[in-house]
C-alpha cells in the first residue's frame, strides 16, 4: 500500500484560519508540509503507472490547499488592517474631543479665576466714569449759567444805552427849543411849553428805540430762517450792526434838498456856460432785491443867474441814492432836484452803474453796466448842447492835469 506522509496527517500549520502568525508590518506565511513519496516495499504489488498517478493527485491537492490557505490569510490581513484603521480613527477622534474639552475647561477656569485686583479696577473705573459724567454735567451747567449771565449783561447794557440815548435826545430837544427863541420873553411863552417839549422828545426817542428793536428782532429771525445760530459769538451783535447799517444806507428818507444844500446857492450873473461835475461815486440799494448797485453820476447845468456849491451836487446825488431805488428814477430825481435848487437854463444827468442783483445772482454778468440819462431845458431842446455835455463826460474834449 502506497502512503504519502504530510498530507493527511495534522501538522502545526494545517489550520491556517485559526493559527496564523502576523506582525504589524508584514504577514508570516504558514509553512505547508512538502509531499514525500516512500519507496515501494513489495515489488510487483502495484505498478509504476498507479504510483505516479497517485503521487500527482496528492501533489495537486496539496498545492490547491496551500493556495486556499494563502487567500484566506490575505483576507484576514485586509480585514485586520481595516479594523486597525478604524481603531486609529476612533482613537484620533477621541483624542481631539478630549483636547477640545481640556481647552474649554482651561478657558472656563481662566474666566472664573479672575483676580480680585481686576474687580477692584473695574469698580474704580466705574466710579471714575460716574465722576466724569458728573464733571460733564457740571461743565454743561456752568456753560449754561455763563451764557445766561452774558445774555443778562447784554440786556442790561442795552437798557443803559437806551436810557442814555433818551436823556441826550431830551437835553438836545430842550436846547434846540431854547435856541429857537432866545429873545422871546418868558411871559410870552405858552404855559408848560418847556414841559411839553421834553415829553415830545422822549416820545420820539421811544419811537426810535422801538423801531430799532423791531429791526434787530427781524434780523435774528432772518438768521434763524437761513439756518444760523444768532447766539453764537460771531453773530451776537450782528442784528444791531445790521440795523444800524440799514438805517445808514437809507438815511436819504430823512433828508431834504434844503438841508443838504444848506443855503449854498449864490447869485452869479457873469457865467452863462456849462458847469459839469462828473464821476461822482454813488452806492444805492436795489428796491427789488435789496442788494447794492454802485457806479458814477455825471451832472451838468447851465446857470441862469444862480450857481450852487460844487459839493452840493454830490450831496444831492447822495440823498437820492441812499434810498431803495431803481436807476431810472434816481436819474430823474437828481435832475429835478438841481432844477429846484438853482432854476438853471438846462440840466443833464447821466448815471452808469453795476447792479449786484444781476452780478451776484440771476444771470451773473459781472461786466454789464447800465447807463441812464435825464435832460431838462436847453439840453433837451438843443442837440449841440447835449452833444457837448456827452463829449465832456466821455473825456474827448477835456485834458486833465
């Protein structure tokens, strides 16, 4: 009988699925017993062909069993590797979770373990903040009190100025009344005449003060309407300044030709030729927008036995320009005033001005100038006389030294 050792007998590595050895880095393949053939004891019992077939069959079965063992070992290794990687990932996640918990614990400890010095500092800073708030409130209160005191001081000064003005006007009215009739006997005066003069002067002063107060109040209202603060430093006195300036720019309403000429009209029969004063500067306010227009006036007249002081022609032009005007009416009023003052043979007046109502606003034409003229008497009837006047004011026949 043919017997093959190592195939059917159990060896150390026959059960590769339960008893295998592996390392973390490589797998140790199990050893498979090699097939050995023994010598045939009795010759002639079994022929050579049967022995050969038996040997080949046993060897093929041994090789197939070894291949199956190897494949099973590889599967075990791959499953083991996947288990190991899963374990590693679980370990890493557990480690990161533990690290994050430790960091949060440290932060909580830092928040909870604030030193007492910080609490003291916080308390001090809160007290300091309350003190600062108190200081701010005190400063605002002091500022408000200073502003109130300043306003009361201004009111007191204004009252004092009004009273002083009333007193001076009353004294001036009394002096004027006494000077008007120096030789009149006391017995001829009406009873209570001096006493009546003082109340009239006081009434006039009170009326002027009331008018001035209305103007300043109106200016404050205008400043508020344009978005300004009338109580700031630069605008505190602006309403009173504006009122005074407007009264000065319109003082021509309270003047007459007789006052400005002041009897400066003289008899002169020898001079029958033209008298011209040119380039008289004037400044007036446009009555449409109350903005200035400025320029020059040229005045010429031919005497008829009377002459007027040269400066008085400039004063006449000043009287009518210190009003709310239009240039056309201004030219005519100056010509009529010269006729009224000296009754000449003829008068010619030319006014040329630049109007800020069309320079500062509107069309904004800075170079535009307006020229108006008014002629009376021989200047109107005689073209040669009129041409001579225009040539003189244009400077064609006049040589200045």
